[in-house]
C-alpha cells in the first residue's frame, strides 16, 4: 500500500512539472547567431551585442552600413568598431568603417557581384567579436570531367587585335550583269510556254515558242537568196568557159560576174537578218514550219518574271521573261557623305544580316562619284557569292567597313558573353569554381569584344558552351540577397 502511494506521488509531481513547463512559454532567442535586422540587413548576435550588416545601394554605389545593438537597443556608432573582410575568388578586400549618423559607413564601394566569404570583426568595451558567413551570387562548382563532357572551353583574358569598324545600311539587289530581260525580237503569237516563275533554266534552253509571219518572210527570203546564188554561180562559171573559148563576148562574162556578186550580197544580207532575229541560217534548210520561232534563255538562272500566255500576241520588243543568275548578287550600300573616305574600290567588307547570323566577305567594286542632293549619301556596291540562295534581292542588311586596326589591352570571345540579372557577364574560373563577372564592354568586332572593366589580364573564363555554366549557376540558386 505504501509503494502504491509513492508511485502516485511521483506521477503527480511529473504532472505538475509538465504543466509548469507548458505555462513557461518558448525558450528565449539564441543570441549567438544571425537573422534579419530592422534595416533589412543581416543581424549578427553574440551575447548581448548585436551587429546588423547592410549593403545599402539605393541612389548610391553599394556600400556597407553597420548598426550596433545592446540587448536589442540601438547603440551609438561611436561606441563600437568593426572591420569586414571579403574573400572573393580572385582577391580579398578589407573594409574599414567610420561613424556616420546612426551607423558605421564602409570606406570602399562593394563592387558586383556581391559574392564572397564574409568575416566580420567588431570590438566593444574591450571585448572582441567575430562572425563568418557565406554570401554567394552567380557561383557554382563544376568538376573537370563535367566540363569536358559538356564541351566547355576555358581561355585566358588578354589583349586582342581589333578592327575599328563602321556599320552601314545596305540592300541586296539582283546582279544586273547577270539578269536577262528576254524579248522575242519578232512579232508573233505564242503557241507554247515551257517555263514558269521559279523554274531553273540553262543557257540556250527553250522557254517559249511563237508563230511569226515576219520570221516566215525572212526565212523565205533567205531560201530564195540561196537559190539565186546557186544559179548565179552556175551562170558565171558557164560564161567564163564560153568567154575563154572565144564563144561569148567578155561583156556577157562580166555581167554574169556582177550578178554573182549581187546574189552573194543578197544571201549574206538575208542570213544577217535571220541572225538578228536569233535564228541561225543553217537551221532554215529542211525547216517545214517557216513561221516557228523558239525563244531561248540567254543565261543560266531562275525565272523571276513571266509576262506571257499561250495565244497571246507578242511584240518584238516586249519582255516575255526575266531570268536572273542568283549565284552572285549585288549589295548596294548607302554611304553618308561624312563616311565616304572610309570606303574605296577593292576594299574587303563583311555583309551580314541584322542579327549577324549570316555573314559573307565581299569586295567593293564600285563607289558612286556623286552624292545625292536629298539623301546626302552615295552608293557603293559589293558583289557577293550566293550559292545557297540565302541572300535574297530586296533583303535589308548591314555592311561592316574596317577603318583601321588597333590592339586593345583586354578582350574576351564574343561567344563567352551571357546575360545574368541585367548584366553582360562572363564566367571566370578559379579552381573548380565559376562565377559571373559583370563587364563594361567596348568595341565589338568579329569574335572579339573589348573589355573596359570587370576583368584583369590572365583570368581564366569559359568561352565555348559557356551557357552550360550559366545553366548550372541558375540551378544552384545563388542569388542577390543582402
């Protein structure tokens, strides 16, 4: 009975302790740690001393501001001292502070990216405090084997030879030297049309057939001239024999020779008339349809114009087809008068699409000697090859003209550039770590981009397939958070 009483007493005591613990409320906050301060910065605490670390960047270059607290109450900035050490991938910065209003102000601008290992040291009333924490942004770790499998190439920042280039507007045009406006040269009625818009044709290929009364007359005249010439030759030969045998007088012989000469001239004239119509004299003999006229393409190319249908009456000077050889095209450049000195015949230039996805080297073949009264510009021309047909006449393009070349102290490959937040960046490499570096950029030319600030010579950075590094950074989630 006594044992049971003791057990009940123990249980009652335990119940009292549990109840007391429940009424006691939560444990007090641990002060040796970090949280958010009243100014939105990182609050570091140890014992009763607190230090809020804030990177302030509203209307001023980023700067450190420190706010002190004693058991949660603000401290005057004259009652404590502090330094901050920022260990970046490639260097270490030490920030010293001085009182300013109700905070301590750092003596250095905190340049982007705000990515570093932070060590904060403070002293107050003879006591020393120290905190360390990580603040990473745009950083990731990629092992060498991963880089290799992703095809990421690493190069070093250094000088590069760059061209001083001006960009001029231009338009692709047909090569007029290789564009033919096909006319029949005889009047007639169209009986066949063998080619349509977009069809490829070879030089000499038949593209249409006409029936022409004018051609029939010309062919008949030629055949008659041939017959008269044969008769005149026979007559002249006979009269020559008779004259030599003293049978006929010399006068008859001379008359026959004159008739032969006239017949030769008549045949020659009729043959030239046919040639002017595009018909070879040798094709006439054996021709059953003297009115049939075949229209042939004078060049190899593509039919880009067609103005004929079967049954249509065509005039001798009417353009029935336009055939263009598009294997080369013209680039007509508009050159303002203040830049005419930069361009000359024989000069190599680069023609490219607006987005620079397609580029082609060409040579300036012509610079217009006159300046337009209204445009105050002159035209220059570049002939470029077009074997794949990507340069379509009428396309607006840009032309890069090199004025001179010079060395720049720092440049990176254009393919290395990526966007991160609102920056143009490259990803530098230190060991197995990569980190975004915002850049101030200068000239761009070809594969190179000049770097004004943000890098130093010798830094390693990702060039080819740098987007792989960016993707890994975005996946790691290291963000802009102060």
